């Protein structure tokens, strides 16, 4: 699953780490404004809209997620279908 973020005026895609676990769930936690990976095989893994890891993540999940640019048309319209865009920053 990928997340399209709009943060500090930039729109980009974040791809979360592949964590294989039976019963795993990925979601957007609106209360904390974070990407949430949860499952019975590990403690919650969280990332902020800018791709930075939550300080409470396990050591293996303390790396920043790489942002990927969104491809745009000549008029700067993103060439992706956006159902939900999470906004943040200034």
C-alpha cells in the first residue's frame, strides 16, 4: 500500500516497509496523524506525513521512508487518482 501525502506544499508518495505477518493491517491513524502498521507479530509501526519514523518504533523501523515525486501533467495536475489526501505542515 502506498500513501499520497501533501505536506508543506509538496505532493509525494510514501511506500511503507514490507512487514509480513498474518493478520497485519495498514491504515491512516487520524487521531495521531500517522501511517500505522499493526499486527500480532510486532509492536505498532508508525510514520509521520513527512516519512519520518515515530521515535517509539522498533530499531529496525527507525529509517525515514523515501518520498517519491508524483508525476504531473504540463499544467501541474497530479496524474494520480486521489481519494484521500492527507494535509499537514505549514
